[in-house]
């Protein structure tokens, strides 16, 4: 397919894909499409699964991936309008009932210690949906307390004493901090921006998927392009973060970018390469088939870095 044909194919997808295609690839803000995300397609399907107690699934974090937590992350990534009263009410319920003794949301395990990766994801959607700043103070405090000496984050730090940051956790925190910054929040912002800078450097030291010591692939799952990513890391999710955050090109991105280009199919699309096991509300796309989510995200990465005409 030509580039125009790929764009047209994206525009035949779910309204959330249409909206983001216009916004990110055609530089056209379509409020009319964004308004429709809540009342048709995937957005409507997610919202229709909300129960009378304000939760999805069984409760805040159960089961994966139909819990309130991951459903709110899905809704944020659809780019649904952020002023939804139903979503705001669900976030209030979380903050009222799921705070841990260390200030984060969702105490996990017998010791009731919070998970920093989960709190990065929570900060992402809570700030996207315009939660009041004072309700997030303890979340920010908890996150900053979990920053590791190597510049990143690891959800095992306060639970089993991790010594090295995790790409999974670090990217989740970067997404949360960047959303916090974009939405104008100010509480401890300079410290968060410093953590963002060190976390980006942590990703770049690893060239987004390679060991900084051996140069070998850290985990081959990082090369599987999947959506939704949930808490899991992959190179497209990392590159899509880089474009969203407006990061300038860094030569250390090149191995991941080259790998992304190699995965482009002859039809100029990208496949959904894998699915994370677990329950789901419904299936957005099938594994092994051309993926609008992956194609949209890959194209906006290439657009941001001026590589739309690049060959694999």
C-alpha cells in the first residue's frame, strides 16, 4: 500500500484510531471524533462494562486485564475526552479506598507495600483525567521515594530489594511523569523532571532493549509488538513514548528504530505480533494480523523523527 492507502486504512478503524490518525499523522484536531469515543466503538464498550460500584472487573486490580486499573489505562490510551464524570468518579473511589500506608495506591502483599510501576500507570491516567493535584501528593511522594541510584525505577525495590532498575517499571513511570507535566501539575515538579531525565538516560544507555554491559538483547519479548502493552515493555511502546514526550533524536535509539523498520510488512503495515495472556473485556485486534494500533504508533514515531520515507 502507498502511504495514503495506509492512512485511509487507519481511517476505517475504530473512532479512537481515526481521531489519533487525524491528530498525529494529518495534523488535524478533530473534536467531533474525540467526542464520539465515549459513545461508540471500543470506548463505549469499555464504559459499558463499568459496574454500579464504580469498578470494572472484580475490583481495582483484579483480575488482569479487566480490572478498574487496566480499564482506565485503556480508556486513557484511546484518548477519550478527559472530562468523563463516570471515570472521574472511579478515580475518586480508588483514591478514597486504595491508598497504602506508604502513600501509593493499591497495597500489595502481606506487608502492604505499594508497587511503583502501578503508581506510574495510575499517575498517567489520573492526570490525564484531571484529578485534583492535592489528591496526588502522596502518590508523587511515593514515586520519588522509589527512584533508584541508576536513575530508573523497579517495582521490586521496596519489596525484595532490587539493585538495578527495570525497563518495564521505568517506562511506566516515564509515561506517568510526562502526563503529569503535560497537564500542568506543579507539586514537586522539578524533582519529577530530574527523575524523568535520569530515567530517559537509563533507557538510552540500554539502547531501548540491549544490555549496557554485554550489548545483548535483554529480553526477546521486548521485540514483540503488542497492544495493549499493560505494564510490559517493548521497543514500540518505548519509541512511542519518546515521540509523545517530544524527545530529540539520540543515536542510541537507532538499534530499536532499525528493528521497528524491519518489522514493517510489504503492505507498509505492522502486525499485532503477540497478546499478553489474561482476561479481556473484548478483543480489539487479533494476533498475527495487520494492526492499526501498531501501524498508527509506528508511523507517528517515524513522523516525529523525520523517517517517514525510511526503508527497512
